[in-house]
C-alpha cells in the first residue's frame, strides 16, 4: 500500500483496497476462477478482432495456450474481418455481431471475456460482461473518460466480478529492474521524476492514420498511449496521483501537412509525401482491413494530414502524487527514434534509465541504467533485450494470467484500480488542457 501524505491540508486521493479479486473468487495472481479449477480448460470469448485482438489475444493465445484455454466465441462489428480472423487464429467457434454480444455470453458461457475493441467501447463491454457473470481481461486503456471509468468501478463492485488490465509493460526486463532498484531503497524516498517518451515517425505516425487520431475514439494519446507510461510510474512509485496539470498541441500531423488526400492508396502525392504507406504490401493488413471496408467503412491507411484529426502530437504533463512526489512527463509523437528517458531523484541519490526501442544507430541491448548515490560513485549496467513479444513481457504476463499460480513479488498484476489510476492521469490532463487549469482526480472520479 502507498504511504500516507506527508503534508497536511492537501487534497487526498482515496482509493479502495485491491480486494475485489478475492471477493469474486479469483486469484489475484492468476485471474483463474474457482469454477474453472473444477471444469478443465478456461473458456474465453473475444470481443474486438482488429490487429490487437487477432494477434496478441487471438493467434497468440491459440498457439501458446490452447492446452489450458478454449476460444468459445468471437464478436465484432465487422463480419468480414471476424471470419478472416477466425481462420487466421485457428479458432473453431461461433461468431457474433456487436448487437449479439449478450447472446454470445448466454450461448457460449465463457469464464472470461477479453475486450480489445475501439477504446471508447471498452467500458460498454467490460460492464456488460460483468453483469452477465463473466470476469474480464481488457486491453489498455481501461476507458476513455471519467464517466466510463466510474461505471466500470461501480459495476465491478456491484457484481463482484473481476477486471484485469493487460499492462504488459510492467513485465519488461528494464521496467522490472527499475522496480527492483526502487523497492530496495538504494536511492531513498523519491522526491521527483522526469519521464520523456518518444514515438518515432513510423509508430507515432500510425496513430494519426487510425481511429486513434480522434479524441472521441481514443481519448487522445494521453489516454490511449500514455496510460502505459502513467501505469509504470504509479507502479514504480507505489503512489496515487492527486493533482494534474497539462499542456499540449498538434504541431506536426493533421492540418500541419503539406500534402493531403483521403488515403494513401489513392494519394496523388505518393512520391513526395514522406509518410506515404503502401498497405497493399502487407497481406495480413489487406485481409484484416481493406477487404473488410465494405462492412463498416473503416479506412486503415487514412491520410495522417486529415484536417479533422483532433488529438495532440506534443504533450507535457505535471503530476503531484499523494506522497508529495512530483512528476514531469512528456510525450512526442514525431521523433527520429523511439524509447524513453526516465530519471528518479531520491533522498539518497538518483536513478537514470534509457530504454531503446528503435533508433538509427546500433544498440545491442534494451536499456542503460545508472545509479548514483549521494557522495558516492556511479554504478552503471545494461539490460539485455529479452525474448520476442515486447522483449519477453507478453509471455510473462500471459503465463501469469493463464498458467498460474505464479508468484508476483513485484506486484506486476494489474486490476481495475491500476487501470483507473493510469487513465485518470490522462483524462485529468486532457481536461486540464481543455479548461486551462489544474485538475484534481478526486473531483472527476470516486475510486
């Protein structure tokens, strides 16, 4: 548990104890229900068969965990995509439209529902699944605004079901090593943190081609992408965010572009635009999206200079935690390389870390870490890259979900409380930017 605030008279964020898993008969380590322990394979249903659902929570589960789980149903708004995904992941199960979600639950009787829809629909399916008696595994972000967040919190408490948020970043080798150092107390109590995340002109640009480029869908990158980073910081610090102040702008994509079309496939500026992307060279993306356009009209290679784009590509956020730790955070989505820089200032020293994701220079490891104690020498070391799937993080997280019980000494398991605390920094930052004033999380949601 995070410690009490050190300054009196300051607003305090009140969180509930993470005991919902126990009341629902679910192990906080494995997420496996007592009913499943008696019945054999875990029965799972997937709602949302886009790139994330079809890969990490579709094909990956069928390839690696078919001995312990069974895919009993697929649900999506797009029947063409869903039929392709059914064959792609190798599932032998019925399919259901988005309007048939309740029918899917009643007919297939899943133990758990995996939610990988568009972000703005997460709360809808999370809450309905719990109301129909299922536990939930959801992709981040938990939701996209404070009302949806509150709905999930209230529904979980009312139904006694359990929500697990898949923060795979916690399981990465560099993130885990940083957590170990902070837990050891080597640099003392953390007083402030500087965290800068860089999205390159491949990954970062992709958000502006997709549905993520509109606040009404994703809540902005401060919710969709930054929820990963805010969760890491909350987890690293073992602290709860209280006050948030944000600034942001759209400086590179959207209306800033020199070239503009509806989509890359039909663009007259293919030879001039540095962001031209030929989706026809990727058979999987063609099957998943282009060949399914007639069902829902979704264009995957939409122009990232579309003037309707309303999210930001340049963001800065300041957070005060209940422990009085201060955070300075920035996210930039048009950088020449990708990764993050983080520095923890403590009462006994400082921890610096740099994680490399993609860069135009050779790096044979994942991260550099430097620990400098007051009045002492600096200790430096590197962290190896680890295995495939986000440097081995995906395997570790999914093993913990589907192959328990597994010890969790670092507290990497994340429930709805962690999901709420992470998205509410982003939501509060967005409100702060829009209203041009600091926001207190307790005034937006009651956790």
